[in-house]
C-alpha cells in the first residue's frame, strides 16, 4: 500500500511544482529560477513540519510518511531542476545569480529543517 501513497503524493507534488513554476514565471521577470527555489523551500517547510512537528502522528498514521514526506515532498522539490537551472545560469554568464541561487537554496533549505527540528525538540 505504501507504493500507492508514494505514487499519489508524488503526482500531487509534481502538479504543485508545475503550478508554482508557472505562477512564478508570470509574477517574476528575471534570470533567477524563482519557481524551483519556492518549490524547494516549501517542500522543506512541509517536510520539516510533518517530520518534526507531527512526529507522534507519524507513528499512529503510517500512511503520512509515504504520502507526504516521500511522495509529495519528493515530487514537489526538485534537485535536478535546481542543478540544471544553475548550470544554465553559469553557461549564460550569470555567475553571480548562479552563486546566489546555490547559496540561498542551501542555507534557506537547511535553515528551515534545522529551525523546525530544534523547535520540535523543545
């Protein structure tokens, strides 16, 4: 049954990522890959909330982890798009934007997970 939850969550996450990307392209003009950044940040928030804030419910409701953590967050976040867009920025000579993308993506993503893990442990 876990495979079904992962499949459903992954599909929903991919659709959400697509919608965020389209919305970001309409709202933001520039070279920065905002859609991918937003998807990855939101996925970190969702994953952190589910894993660290609702850890007791994960034990009681075994379907939550495969549906949301593995499926939805896996389909919603996208390291491959982040990597490809960063390489494209480098290749087009947008070195500063590429470096900013790398740094803020890593620091914001890691910061969110760290903050939620520390908050949950208090």
